[in-house]
C-alpha cells in the first residue's frame, strides 16, 4: 500500500510540475524578437562595424597624414561605442552574431595592412568612403523599414554620425 501511495504521489508531482512548466511557458510574454530582415541588418552591420573598427585601428597605426590619423582615431572611438550598442541590442533580441571577420572584410584589411606608407592613406580613405556609403544606405533603409522599434530608433540615432564620417572621408580623400 505504501509503495502504491508513493508511486501515485510521485506521478502526481511529476504531472503537476509538467503542467506548471507548460503553463509558465505558455503564459509568459513573448520574447521581443526581430523579423528576418531586421536580423539580416543586425548581422550585416555587426560584421561591418567590427571590420571598420579593425581597419580604423590599422589607420591609427599606419596613417602618414595627421588629419587621416585623427579621422581614424575618431572612427575607433565612435565605432567602438556603436558596436557595443549594436551587440547589446542583438543580445537583447536573441540574435547570435559572430566576432569573426568575414572573408570580404578580412581581404580588405589584409590589402590595407600590406599597403606601402605612400599608398596607405589613399587606400584607407577610399575604403572608408566605400564602406560608409554602404553603411549609410543600410542604416537609412533600417531607419525607414525596420519592423522592430528599438532597432529602428537605434538606426535613426546612428545616421548623423555615419553621414558625418562619410562626408569627412570624402573631404580627406579629395585632398
């Protein structure tokens, strides 16, 4: 009799725990996730932001002109902060991102790393103009079309700085 009661109690406890587990998952507020386009934007811009940071750090080391070196230093500061914010947003929204540089970005980094002192500033600025044009375009699209309000607001917040980076890169490249 005692083992039958113990078995019945164990089964009841197990059933109650299972019911509580399913009920708590079913009644919990849904996690604020991103749609496929928003996830793609986050992943693309995390990769681009990480690459721009590494390239800017290289610019700090290799730039010959003082104005190019100062620009690279500003990029390091701004992109470090932007990358922190975007990574935090990705984590909050459940988006897994990679810290590994994409092959395309790695190729550009290696090209700049191998550039001679005479050519580095020109090639660095060319890359910054190209990268920031694409970045501004992506951020304008996200600021307009992102489905997630947090992501949309973040993209809108970042646009003025990115446009300023692009304008400054163009100005320096024209010298």
